[in-house]
C-alpha cells in the first residue's frame, strides 16, 4: 500500500463524473471568480483612493477584501484548470500549499471579523474616543495580530497533517485539498492530534462568534435608543452586513470540519466547501457595499473621475495643436 513518502500527488475527484459537468463547473467557477475579483478589487481601489475612507472600519474592510481575494484564488483557479483540461491531479506540494494558504487566510479572516466587531462596538459606545482607541498604530497592530494568528494556525495544521503516514490511496472527494479528507487517508492513530487541533480551532472560532454576537446585542440595544431614525439606519447598515458575513462564514467552516459522520457525503461535502471557500469571498463585496453609502459614493466618484479623464484628454490633444497653429498667425 502507498505511504506518504511514495505519494507525489493527490486526485481531486469532485466534478469529475462527466465531461459536461466539468465544463459546467468551469464556467460557473469562472463567473464567480471574476465577480469576486471585480467586487473585492473595486472595494480595495475605492478605500485606497478615497481619503474619506481612511478610517479604522474601512482599513479592516480593505484587509478583509485582500483575504477574500487570496482565499478564492487558492482553490478556484486549480479547480477551473482541472475541469477545463479534464485532469484530476494536484501535486503533493501543491496540496500542502493549498492547505497552508487556506488555513492562513481563513484563520486570519475569523480573527479580523472579531476585530471588526470590536471596532463597531467602540464606534457606538465610545464615539468621542474612537480616534484615540483605534488610531493608525492601534489598527495596524490589531490587523497584524489577526494576520499573525492566522499564520500560526496554518503552520500548526499544515505541519501536523502532512507529517502523517498516508496508506489509503490518494483520492480526495473534493475540488481542493481539505484536511478532514486527507486524515481519512492516514493509517496511523497520530491523526487524532490533528483532529484535536481542528476541534480546538473550531472552538476558538465559536468563541469569537459568541463574543461578536454578544457585542452586537449590546450594539443593537444602544442603536434602538438613538432618537434619530437616520442615525439608527446608518448604524444598522454598517452592523448587519458584518453579522451576516460572520454567521455564514463561521457556520459553514465549522460544519465542514466537524460535521458528524452520519451527515457526511461527497455531495454535501462539496456543497459546504463551495459555500465557505467560493461563495462567501464573492458575495462579501456585495454585502458590504449594497447598503454602504460611503463606498457607493467613493466608487461613483472614482468612476466619474476616470470617465472625465478619458473624455477630456483626447479632446485636449485634438484642440491644443489647433490652438497653437492659430496662435502662430
């Protein structure tokens, strides 16, 4: 039987049943991927170019968009290439890289969502001290802590998973490398260490989720006491998208890694993986910008400036030589 030293590639069997299903998957993933690139790219551009959005909330949102771009780019391009070229293979190192990057980016996203909840809590309850508590240095340190925790999480899971002996083949019923499926290939009881790490990670994610929900309960109670209807609407518009993203992200990620055996099936595994690894990075920009007037205004201003530039520059280039010729007479 093969062991981990003889395995140089894994086979990703999801969507490999028929050629028609592969092509349908390719076009579907291509559309979602382009939507994610466009949406997150627009948010990053708007926040970077508009000085009105250089605030802690939008600084963290920019980090979230970068994470979403990274996470969807870790899984979808390889799945699209396999579907288009009718292949199933991914190298051993490529699989390890996918696991590392996915845990790094998703772990960082979980920590960042917690930081964003704290940001909203301070903005609602301590508005006069908001600039002091979440100044430029403080928010950079918070973001760095989130990225650092994600990196540590990824190193632990990747090193522990790929140090296991594998002797039950190399086939994974998924479109990317997922740790629970790799653990099924192990022939050693050492895989229980990784199971323990997964349980610990999911527990920490659940603790973050509870902390965020409790924070929002306090925020909503405070918002309901705001006398101005416009003020209540603005507060809810910035809080509800965050809570929606968090609920969808945490629930699907925890279910994917800790679902009971009787609920496990190849089709359900793929569906849940598509939700947390593909759909969420694509819909995050829509959720955050749909009810956010500041981002809409920034994008519209950016569009108008570029449109005026492309309209005026050619006209100037045509008119200026004509003006110079007339001035010579």
